[in-house]
C-alpha cells in the first residue's frame, strides 16, 4: 500500500479529523498529517501549536507522522514520495470544491485524491464552528480531544482577559 497525506489547517483538530485519519490508516501503510502554513489567516493556534497537539493526540498511531508545510500540497507530496491525498467530505458543498482540487492535483503531478465521507456523527463538524461555539461559552467537549479542549479553553480565556 502507498503512503498518503491528510492535509488541513486543523485549527483546532476535531474528532472528525481524527476519525478520517484513523480510517486513512486502515487504507495506507503510512499517513502524514500535513498542517498548512497560511500566514494570511490568523488562527486560534500557531502552526507549531497545532503540530504539537496533533502529535500528542496521534501518539498511539505508529504509522502517523505530523509536520507542517508551505506552498502547494502536490509539491509536498512529490518531495516525500507520497502517492495519495486523503480528504474528508462532510457535504456536497465540500465535494464541489475538493473535486476541483483533486483534478488539478492529479493534472499537476499525478497524485490521486481519496475521498472519505464523514461519519454521520461528525458530518456537521468544522473547526470554525467549534471555535465559534467555544468562544460563545458552549460545550464542545464531545467534539475535540480532551487535550485540545484544555488548550482551547486556556487560549480563549487568555483572549478574554484584559491586557
């Protein structure tokens, strides 16, 4: 079986992300989680913090590595000999965008994309929604790993504190 990459911003990583990753590990010998560096976006967590959290929540998955990347994902794949991109799909709107990206990636380098539908219990879940609910004081404890919940709670508390 070839190796694959699961790319994303993971700000923060959710249980939906981890479900897709676990299922990707059943299909591929090795999976790299690639955290996108996007200086144009101000995230809740820095790229290094996201990489660290992902490493901690995947520590029991020996076939998973986590690293950050800049630039085109297909270039990242080519440099590492990765043959497939794994993307989770929540809804038809995800598919429209991801299909275009998959076709462009295949055209540029021949790297194929494997789509995994979100499990029904996670099909509504997005990092942006988790941040919004948590910032408003809502309970997101069942949506993110406990470690991420602790870090997110701490970060949101820091942002609410007057300087």
